[in-house]
C-alpha cells in the first residue's frame, strides 16, 4: 500500500489572512467552506484546510500541533518562499531558503513538483 498526505489543517484566529495568503501566493482553489464566523472552515483543493479559532478563545487546543507542512510548487521553491515572506511570513531559522514560518508558527517547506 502507498500513502500520501491528504491534507493539513491549520487553526488560526486570522482566517481571512490565511485564505488570502494561500490563494494569492500559491493560487490554491477553494473546494468548499462550512460554518460562520468565528467557527469557519475552508478546504483548498490542493490539500490545505483552514479552521477558524475565535479571537477570544481562552485556550489554544493543546492537541493542535504541527511540525511543518511541505507543499510541492510549480515554480522555484526559493522564489516562492521569498514571496511568502513578502506577504507577512518570516524566514525559518536554521533551515534552507525554501522554508518559511506562517504567522501562527507553522513551518512550511516548499519542494518542486
């Protein structure tokens, strides 16, 4: 049996920014949405899911951890990471130039298709 990543889900209070970011930088396509603010969910056809966390939530769920998400991109991974940094992400310290960190701390790795 072979397996591959189906999707990665991100939890954030900045729902709109994440949707905008993945659409603009990676040209992802919205497959479906559910719920209303502050509990919205959105699935991109490319395998990223965005789950909204209310800004006034008292506790960030302890079981919500993610080491990193790796995306295959159809352009130079270093150029794509630089673009992500222009959109408000930061460089991943101690990693190569094809890595960056989202505002909620999730590390992203970019690989060529």
